[in-house]
């Protein structure tokens, strides 16, 4: 895998943290194995990503494109940090937002078929500097499909930020411009990442347990 975008690397031997060291909603305690990335660490890394993005893209108006649903928490927090930079520095740039909804997973497996099931008319992105905000790159197929779809609308520039990138042999070799964390090949949930729509209401990024997989199986 290319290492062009620096990130926090979480090793394969990372054991995570016991659930009872953090606050977990009671309805999920049996469904999770470990806390993998605590919410505070996600926020601290996101603050720095905001700075790196502004440094690299902060010359012109940016359209921030949120990939729903998994990207909504990261999108909201990242934009809050970018807004803070805009408020507190001599240089500031306008930012507008847009949303697209894609779906490719059932249970913890990619269906291999990527559906655009919502969002605005993408022609609004023509000639714009677009920042795609995604939750996780697994095989990279979803992002490759989205990028080729966007290309048809001739944006001026497209950059991608993903909170997580998985180290997986199934990767098609795609690497985003900005990455929060590189994680082992495990199914993770929380901070808006879901398993069949569950666990979006969890602050930390956690590893799902076998009980959880069975309980919320589609
Ligand atoms: P890709 O096309 O294989 O890169 O899959 C990307 C999409 O699959 C992400 O946007 C997520 O919606 C979903 N996904 C992949 N891995 C995970 C995971 O570990 N937890 C939750 N969703 C995942």
C-alpha cells in the first residue's frame, strides 16, 4: 500500500481497550469486543487533518461532499475544526456543503455493487474544488466508483479525506489524499460507522463481537 498520506497506524497486534474503561451505551455492552479508537483520539486527529486540508486546499472556495451515512460524524467534526481555523486566522475561505448517499455493504461484507441512493444533482460540482469526506476505505472500490462518477461532472479539483483506511489484501490499491488512521482488517463500528444500521449511536470506534454480529444480522 502506498504511504503518501501520513496517518496514525494502528498495528495488527493492537488489543484495544476494555469496554469498562470507557462509557458505552448499555444496549451495546454485549455486542462489542473492545474500544479500538476512543472518541477523544478521533477528535484530536481530526483537528490536525483540518489544518492539513486547509494548507493544501485553502486557496479557493471548497465544496465539502459528505458520503452518507457513515461519514456524517466525521464530516460534522472536521467542518467544525475547519470553521475554527477560518475564524481564527488571517486567511479564510468560504465553504459550502453537499451530501451523497452510497450503499455497498450487507452484514460485514461488501456486496460488490455500489448504489448511489440519494444526494443532490452532482452538476453543482462542475468547476469546483471538491473535498470528499468518507468514513472508511476498505477495498477502495466505493471511492474509485465515486471518483469516476464525479469526473463526468468536471470538478476543478477533487481531494479525498477518509477517517480510516483498512489494511486489507482485498484493497484495489487506492489511497486517499488525507487519512486519519490506518486500521487492521477487522470490522469496526461506532462514530457513525454501522453494522446493518446499528452502532452509529456510539461515540468510540469499536470492534464488534460475534454476539453483536449475530444479533444485528440482516
Ligand atoms: P469499500 O468499497 O470496500 O472501500 O467499502 C467502503 C464502504 O464500506 C465504507 O464507506 C463503509 O460504508 C463500508 N465499510 C467497509 N468496512 C467497514 C467497517 O469495518 N465498518 C463499517 N463499514 C465498513
